[in-house]
C-alpha cells in the first residue's frame, strides 16, 4: 500500500512499443484505444488499471517514446477503408505530468487528425489546456471527457492525491466548451459513503452546468481484491464510521478473502437511488445523462500498400479485465 499513498514522485523512463493502436471492449462496446504511457502519477486509490500486469503502476511511468511513429505506421497500412473512434487513453491518463516532458499524447493526436480518425479523450488533468487549439481545429471529430470524482478538497487529497482540484478542472473545461469543443464529465467511480451524498452529487452537477458541459454520466465503484485493500485505508483515513462493515455486509455483500480477478458491483438497491438522483439533477439542468455516440466510423486517409491486422486478440485491451 505504500506504493499508492506516497508523496514521492514516480520514476519516468522511456521504452519502445511494437504496436500502439489496439482493439478495445467495454460493456459490449467495441472500439480502439491508444495509450502513449503506462502507469499513472495521479495515484487514485480506486484505480481500475492497477493490476498484476503493472505492479509499479504508481511509481514507475513508462513513456512510449516511439508511440507517434508506430501509430502512424499502423494507420498508413490500415486494411479497412474506415476506422472506429479511438479512445485516448483506456489504461492511464494521457495528460498526466509526463506529458509536459514528452508530449506523446499531443503527437499521437496529431497523427490521428492527419488520418481523419475520430477520437475520445478521458483525463483528470488540466495539462490538456496546452492543446486547446489542437483539439479546437478538430472539434467536429472529437469528444473530451473529464473524470471528476469529488469537489471536496479534503476527500480529493486522500483518494486521488496526484490530481488537480476540481475547480481547476472545471476552469479548464470552461475554456474548451467556450471554444465549441464537445465536452463531458464522467462521475466515475462514485464511492459509497464518501462521494455519494446528495450534496456531493449536486456540487459536481452544478459545476458541470456552469462550465457549459453537455454530457454527464457516471457509475459506482466496483471492488476487486487490490482496490478493496486501498479502499480500507481510504475509509479509515476519512474516518467513515463502520465503513468497512457497511461495505462488506450492505453495499457489496461479500466475505473475505476476495477471489483474484473477481469484480464486485454495488448492490442495485444501494446504487440505483444515487444514480437516479444524479440523472435527475443532470436532466434538471438541461444536460444529457448519456455518453454521446455521434462519433462514428470515418473514412481513413491511408495507403493500401500494406495491411495491419487489428484483429490480433493477443493484444486486445479489454476493460472487463479490470473493471
């Protein structure tokens, strides 16, 4: 657990990647993803991307130094005339502090734009503001999403100490919405007994509305053995009375030890009330409680001299493995 709750900056090293664009599946949706970095400096205690394949996820960040070149080579040899939207990134934050030094996300986005590829970006960062003009020129073919967990500074400093404050994120969001770029906020994960009160939810929704966000959606935390270990510390640090017992007996209804690779969803009885409240407040403010599907397959600008087989399941990125 020391590897999660730590004030020490992570080591950042470079490595080469053989492939950059991979199949991506989440909740039945099939798309593509690009991850310019491995590991993340945000140190979110609830992170789904931490698992046995990345044991130093918080403390060692890998910058895929050849990512733009590899991505371009793959797109040059794309075998289809069309391409699905690409998620940047699915297993890390593309605008974490390493981006200031390496600029790999920016370079990869420039490649996607060059080949007419639609993209989504998920981030918790304000560093994305440096690329405002880059995304603005492609505003009809991209969608930017900020993951906002809480507007409480007390809570944020415990659950995600490496992230910027919510007011900084909403300030950045406002710049993008005012530039005509389609933006959304993902309230995910909602943490039971920590960020799921009516006050917590309404604070985020009000901030979204003031910032010009059109789309808001969210989901409850899913527990996994490593996430549960960190959540126990979080509940204790925040002084949540009987939090451990309520998680075990009421909300997630499990007995220990948890099975490896096993994910536990919050009980529908508990989560549905909070999600309905979130949805109601979003609709009340004139926003949409949904993930937009307006980004469709686009014709890709590419050479047909070579073909890249993207159906390589050995390299498939499947969020179901850690969600």
